[in-house]
C-alpha cells in the first residue's frame, strides 16, 4: 500500500509531496513522490495512543453526573463504578469493550493500553479459564481492529488497614505470583502485555516490588495509579512514612519503564524525581472526577514524558485530552500557550506508544503503520495553512474530520461494525438498567 496525502506529518511538520509506503503492517518508507492511493484534500497523521483505559467504565457514562446527598467526589463515584463492574458478565464486558474500541478508532486512536483489573467472577472465584476476561478484551480489540496492550493489574486489598470491600472481589488476586502467571500466559499467546500493580493503596509494597522486578527483568511496561487523590497520599504516608512518588524514588523504581498514572498531588521534589519516567494524565477524567490538575509544565521541564489516557471513558477523544492538559494550566496560571505545541503533539502519539513499549506513534520508516487521514475540508479544519495544522488539530479537531484509520496497515473504520457495536451496547445497557 502506498498513501499519497496532500499533507503528511513527518519529522515534526506537515509536508506535501510525500508518499508513505506500507509493507507487512509497518511503514517501509516515507519519501517524495506522487504515485499511490491519492488522499485528495486529506492529511495523514500518526494514530493517537490511549495509554490508560478501563473499557468497562464506558457503561457508566452519563450515569453518575448528579448529586444524591451532600458531597459527591471520587470516592462516591467509585462506589457506583464498582456496582457497574459487578453487574457485567464476560459477554457484556466484551460488548462494552467493543463499543469503547470503536469509539477510540473513530476519534483517531490506534493503540490502547487496557489497565485491566476485572479478573474473576463477582464472588471472587476464578473463571474456568482464569484469563477469561483479559481474553474477552483482546477479542473485542481484534473485532474492532485496534491494537491492544493488556496492562494486567495486580490488586490485593481495599487499602492499608481498611476493611475488605466485597465489591472489590473481582479484582483481587490471592498473591502476587497469581497475576504474574497470568501475564506469562497472555504473553505466550502473543498478546502485547505490561504490568499494572493497581496502586500503593491496593497492593502492599512487597507485592509492588515483586511486580516491578518482573517488569524490569523482562523489559515490560510498568503502569500504576499514583497520587490521584489526597487521601491516597495520606494513607501512603501512614503506611510507609513517605508519599507515593517519594517512596518509589527512595527504592529506585522511577526509571524509564515506570508510568505513573495521574500523578497529580506532588511536591516539588517529587516532580523532580519523575524526570526519567512517564506520567500518564487523563485530563478529561481528572476534571470529571475533580481529581486536580497535573503539573504538566513542570514535569516536562524536568524531562518527564507525558502521555494521555481516557481512563473512565466519560469522553473518548485524544485531542480533547491534549487540549485539556494545556487548558487546565491556562486557567490556573491565567496565561496562554503554557506547553510547547510540539511536546503536546508528542503526548498524543509518540510518548503514549513508548509508555506501552510499542514501536509506533510517528510516520517514520520501521514503525507500525498506524495512520489517520483527516479531511482538510472538514468544517473543523477548513482553510488552515500547513504550518498551523498541527495546532489546529490539537485545539480544534472534531471527530467529523477523521476519514480513514489504519492499524498496522489495515483499514479499521467500519460503519457497519460501529452500528452493530452501538446496538449491542444498548442491549447491555438495557439489561443493566432494568
Ligand atoms: Zn485508571
């Protein structure tokens, strides 16, 4: 396949007169030319990467946006989310994931890291195949045509000195090796995998260390929720005498493999300690849950690679997430253009891919052919000069402009499948609500 768009994003800018050649799912070359499939009036950009997703939470979109009694916050939302998590069987989980993945593709996302913590039956007993639910998510990804990385989650407890919560039984493994065995099995099946000890709240430090050592020895991504809520920081201080990032730094785990998800409540020293690692912000979810604002400017200044996730799926739009990362800082600082646009671009593509251990995220020979064609005549982009197009995408792209999506060179936008996924999802929701 050879794609000749009017403009191609290559080496940091949009260029005309380039042809992208795809062979065996990879970009074989990006070179001047004009022969090939003409994408007239379109620009070719790398597929976005969603580094943090919990697909099942798509089932509660719009269902928690109200106040029942007194204060609503992250913790009251979480109880409602747990109820949804426990109401879904394997088939429903697969159907919800299908719609979620279709929606990601429609928004220009070609790879997703599923931070997967639904493992067992609602009573905590394993399925006949202990990997049943991870394989359901994989089946949904294959059906939709998105590239999936299963970030297999480890979960041990409700929290330090906290009573067990029966709604968490689906997440909890009996010991750290149980989840590592699952990672080994999934990898042996050819799935892309990473490790995700849930948080320092949900796993004791010995458990975290065991998983971090496993990830390091096998060069797998290591993702963890960290410092999303002040209460979590306080509980970490009570248990370990250190804040979460401070603790990880003290033990030498903040390396190039570590991906801290959220990382909102940080001291200046903790910001400095994250210079070699990734921070995955999920700005739309973070504002939805009232978590707080990621100090993206200060993190970028020390070298942290920022990437993005949809997390709760309250909205699925990688460019919206990118602009919220910037807009939150504008509101806080009452300034404009806080983050460098080129770095913001990298948060959507290259950094997300690197956080998941993927060779993708740019239109460059040797990388996976994950490509998105946007319509330059769409109402959200029309009349934009090439030199301003990247910024116009970051700050104004609407989903209506996304014309075609390829994952590993295969066309992945199928209106018929999208209709079927929406229809099946509506049936699942009907069962949930009734
Ligand atoms: Zn999350």
